[in-house]
């Protein structure tokens, strides 16, 4: 006998303006509780001390998480110059210091090496797995790891301001898998002055903006009410980077059963997109000769 799922079959996105001092997982659990949802997940972890956009997917919207995870994201952050920490942010212990302070022109020149296709080594305190263990668990035990460099696309990296000689405010737009703490660490090393992240805020992630975000206080105040339900954004926003292929009624019926279905589109063979009927997403898949071959089907 099949087990009955606990909670409601809620579908959509809730954008949370994450505060500092709480984990991304804790935010997801809070949202899931507040909406009595059967299923929830987030698109892109933020460090506990980071703030800003945490996009939480509910129900069928969890099937679109990979498209938000792969989308560009924007971060604003402050780098403290003159000190390196073991976590590459202000929560860690200072390991090395330097009295050197670069000029604004030197910082601008150094930023060029961090744009475009780059490689970065994750921080020692990160969720990267090492032989099945999380790097941050091994780091807490005192182990120093030789973590492999990972590719990252940096769309832009801009100097916003220089509040004082010891600090610089930057903005970065990047692709999947970027570690802002690694950028701060490596920039400090490139400048010869060392550096770490003092604070970090994600201002947007794919189609989602910080201004859309609800606070934890709002979630608590509106938990289990229609008001919080009313804050949910459509599942379809998670598919914004893919083309929409309107389905015929017959095609929609086939797609809902997991079969290729006819769509109205002019697209290249093999193009990925999403099929819709009356604007509602039915499935994601690949276009082949007038049909969409589904890889994900939305059960609504």
C-alpha cells in the first residue's frame, strides 16, 4: 500500500530575502512548514553569513530548479584588504596579514583576470565533497585539503566603491558554482595585500530579484494563511531561459502521459524548451520534427 504524502501539493516559487546567521537548508525547512508543503528545495546555496535572494521551489516547481541553478546570478560584496582568514570570510580566524594597500587603479587592473572563463579553487570551508566527506567537516577537524580548481563563467566584475583604504565594494555577475569567497581570496593574493569577504548579498538570481523577497518575520506572521500562498510565484518563471512551445490539445494530453506530443513551434532539431497549454507548463523536453519529447512532466 502506497504511503500518503504529508502536507499539501503546493506548487510555485517563494523568494526569500535570506538574513545572515541562518543556513539555506533552515530557510527551506521554514518555508515548507509555513506552507504545509509536501516538497521543497532551493536553487543555489548561500553561506550562513550571506544575505539576499534564496529562491525556494515548492512541489512541481522543484523540477525547474536546475534551470535557476544554471542561470546567471548577481552578488554585491565587500572585501577586507590586509588579512586572509581560514574560511575566506569574516567568520574565520585570521591566518596572515599584510600592511600593503593597493590603489584603486591597481584594483581595477587586477579585476580583469577574474572576468570571462576562469578557474577557481573552492574555499577549504565549502560543501565540496572530498572522498565522500564535505570539505567543511574535514576543515573543522584541522585537515588542509588540496581542492581541485573548478571552471566558472564571470560575466562581469565591477569595482563599486572604496569606502576606505582597507575595504573595497565589488559586484559580480557569474554562472553556476561561483564562490565569492574565492574571488576575494584570490584578488587579495593577486594584489599582494591579501583579502577576505566581509559581507555578501545576492541581489538577483535568474529572474528573481531581492525586492521580491519575503523576510523570515513575514513568513512567521503569515504561516498557514492564504496571505503566504498569495506570495507564491508561478512555476513557469523557472523556465524563463527556455523557449515556450505551445502544445495542441491532443499534444498536451500525450505529453501529460510522458509521451512525445505535438507543439506549435519553429525550432532547431533537438532544441530544449517547454510545452504549454493556455500558458501553463506541461513538460520540458527536446523539439524533434513538430513534437516535444519530454524529459520532465509537470503533474498539476
